[in-house]
C-alpha cells in the first residue's frame, strides 16, 4: 500500500492546475512534491534498519505538514510565509558569495537585499539592545508545538519534532540515544504514513472544497487504518466513526 500511496501523491499533484493568484494552492503542490522524495528516502532507510536516519526525515515532513495545514486554515498567512523567502535567499546568496566569490548582478542584488531587509523588519523586528536576540525568529510568532496543536497534530509533536531535534543537533541526549538499542521504527512509519494521508486530504479540500475523499483517497485512508489499527487520528474528525479503528 506504500506504492499505492506514493502513486496517489503523484496523481494528486498532477491532477489540478493551480491558479496564479492561489498562494495556498501553490504551497500545497510545492509541499507535496518533496514529500514524495521524503517517502523514498524514509523507506530506503527503514528497509536497511537505519531508524535514526528515518526519524530525522520524519521531522522534515512533520514540520512541512504542520505548516501547510496551518496556512490552509489561515489563507491570509500564505503571503507572510512567501515573503519570508527573501531572508532565506539572502542568507543563501551570502553563503555562495563567501564560498565562491559568485554574486548576483545588479539590479537583482540590490532588489534582494531590499526585500530581505523589509522582511527582517516585518518578521523579526529590532534586536534586543541587551542580549542581541530577537523576539521572533521565523515567519510566525507561534512555536512549533502551538502550531501543531492548532491543526490537530499535537499528538505527534514529541516524537516527530522534539526527539529528532535532539538527534539532529549535538546533544548529550542524542549521544546516549545513538549508543542505545532502542528502535523507534514502528512510530516513525505510523506517523509518516499519517502525515502523507493528511497531505492528500488537504489537497482534496482545497482544490474541490470537498470534505469527502475520492475512492482512491478513501482506499489510502482505509489501508492506513487497517495497518495502523492503534492510530491516534481520525483525520480531522472526518473518519471518527470508522469501524476498523480500535
């Protein structure tokens, strides 16, 4: 059923043409494509029992789905998310210039610098005069946990965000985890598959304004709830009465 789910993801992004003025639709299509690549990476890692690598990939798609669901619930914030891109581009181009000497030509360089400065002023504000830190460090003031709670994915936050963060960053907890025998493959696959189904249903709701899945989508949901019989989700309440849940 994983191959079925992968094919469904591909069919989903190929089936709808987004409008130029549909920012949320643009983000949905843009977020689903790298999720297909994540699916390939995670399954390759799990086949070879590389559970910590798979756990790190889980955080990637978790943050992506949480962000996308939050923006879908608050479409006016899509512009903020996209405007923040100027800061990311500015950091990337500064790194490229420092590493290779290559730089943008004018007027593109000045345009990017201006857009990044405006975005920093809008999203980050002025640094504290005492500690040098900023109150906001991203495109939104919400923490990852607060955002996850608002979109119904708070039940995943510890395992899909906190734990892999400790593995990604140099922490003493992460060191001890690496030398332990603990294997979280079961939870990693469970949450990963749930997140993929959330993506498919999110696409359905946005482009058709329908809360009911297509037969192919329903099959993917049925497969999920058949395999992961102890799943902690009803997919936003849509499937709360599903008979196969335990």
